[in-house]
């Protein structure tokens, strides 16, 4: 049973010196480890097209990282850091377009110094940003308000800092504002980068096109929960974080064509994979009148009674109700024992021990994840967000 999996079986020793704290000068110069049929080869990401079958389909996450860290200062000089995690009462796209106020669930640094007063920050253009802590129990809900005609996206652009992962333990620097963002990012809403996409350049994308590899996009807004380690002894006791996803009708049609023609489907990153696989279970829910949001244990508890074509056709029909786009939340957990529905291969970085992302890798290549990670550690691969890449093929 998936719920009985022990997290101690999905850990390894990650020396601090193996963690990439800064990006390489050139995105596509990163290493690319390919694992296929039990064999490991070491390559460079700029040559990715050589390792993907012609006419395969590539899906990527076009979510854009927002400058989610806000530093407020009290009159005493005390700094209160407010890290916006997700909107408290709407979806990210709506929250980013808000014109005068927006409420967010937040992490708060130095919270004990925030005694309930309204914090202020002066911005360019005579804009004053206010922050009020309106709920401080299960979630820290902060209500932001500001004058003028700026959207909340504009406010964060003016006031916020790049939300580098906590394990980097450093302030964002000038290059991070470009490099902690994929070259194809479009839809603002993530508080962490879909890091597998950080290796792509226009040259790499062009080489894929030349090989007749189709490239399509989903949107999944990455939450800070992606960094949360599994602290329970078994996976069944872990509460999976939920994230917002958007998929266009056109992308569903592209996926249906790939399925009908039995062409390989490759995901760029775990967030794209979570979105892609969530589509099947969202379709099951739609066809059985259970809503559309995907819960953690749906893949292991919902009955798989529909084929992939039926699922995608139902979702395309559903998308016509909301301007030809699907909007849903997913808390899907992909772990060993997961029944993959669409994915054949995954491009991904090297992940933290004791994480749900490592469980996902093990779901694809089984216990060979240890072989892959041992090879990467011994051959000077760089780990985590700014690290090197891997191409893993489903066993």
C-alpha cells in the first residue's frame, strides 16, 4: 500500500557543497543525466533534442515567479518579512490583477515583533503599501492595501524580492531576477520556480522544433509546500500541499492527438507532471459528478473506469464552461505504486532527501533512483534548484 511507504527509504546524504547556490553563466551548459532501461549516460542540456524521439510531445509549466518576499520595517527598525504563499480567498491570477487590496496566506519572519499594528512601505510613484495581520491561527492571513491604480502584480514588482528557496540561505542578487525565471514564463503566480525549466534557452527550444517535437504549456502555480519535507514516518500521514492549475482547451487537444497517435509524452519538471497526471483524475471526477479538484489519494482510491480519450473529451467539454480553460486545484501525490496515465519521460533536477519530489522520481524509475543519485553525487552534478538536470524514462 502506498500509504505504508516509509520516508526513511527515500533519503540519502546530500553534502552542502553539492547544493548549487548560484546558476551557471549559461543556462544550457548544465549537465544532463539520462536514465533509460537501467543505463546512465552523462550529457549536456544543450544537446537535449538528441535524446528525445522525433515527433514526441513536450509539456512545460509557464507559471511565472512573483517577487513574493516583502520586507516591512517598524519605527523601531525591526524588520518584518512577509512571504506571500497563496491568495487566501481566490485564485492567483485574480489576486495578481487586484487593484486596491488583496489577502494572502503568508509566512512571517520575526512575527513576535508584529503586535497588530498596520505596517507601511513607501514605493515609487507616491504609492503606500499597507499590511494588516487579520488572522494568525492556522494561517497567517495578511490583508494588503494600496493607493493608486497599480495591480498587486505591479506592487510586488516594485516592493518584493525574488523568493529564493530557504536552503540557499542568502539574499536575492541582481542575476536572480532573471535566472530564477524560465525563458518561457508568462502567467504570474508561483512562489518558487519550476526549476527543471531553468535550463532551457531559445537555442534549445529551436533545436526541439527542428526535430518536429511539439511543445505545449500548462500552468501550475508552484507553492512553497514544494520545499516541505515529509516529517511523518509513513507517507499516509503526510498532508500533501495543493496548487492551482490552468490548462487550455488547445493543450487538451494537443494531448489528445499525442495519445491517439501513441507518441511519447515528456514533462518538463515535476509541476508539469503533476498537472498532466492530475488531468486524468480530474476527468474521472467530472465524469462521476465529483467536482474537478484532485485530492491526494484520488489515484489510489478512484476507480479507473474510463479510457484516456474519454477523459480528455470530457475535460474539453468542461473547459467550454470557463472560456475554454480548465481551472482546478490539485493535491495529487505521485509515489511508488502510482498508475501513470500519460507521461513517458520526465526532465527534472535533483531533489532534496525526504521530499515528495524524490518519491515522484522513485515512482518513475523505482529503486534505481538510488543508482541515479549515487552517480550524480560521485560525478560532481550540482543539486537542487540551480543545479543540473536529468532525463528519466518510465520503466
